[in-house]
C-alpha cells in the first residue's frame, strides 16, 4: 500500500512509495535530503516544489 510507513527496528525509516510483485520502493528522509542538497548546490534551472522533488526521487527509485 503506497504511503504506508516503513520501519527499521522501532523507528520509521521511510514511506512506501509503490510496490510491485517483485519490487518495493521506499522513499526515505535521507534520500529526500540528499536530492535537496544536490539541487541547492546546483541552483540551476526552474524552481521545483517539494512535491516535484519527491516525484523525481520516486521515479528514480523505480
């Protein structure tokens, strides 16, 4: 189920962004932070919303 929390031991490590019979995609805070830092360093191109950034991360994880 998309949007469900993903646990690592007793802490939420990410959010399920999609699943398939053989593939599970997890969106983590660390991946979002890494992408946002990269975009901040580049400071190029059109401004992206957080929603756009999350979509790019989800697309790359598939």
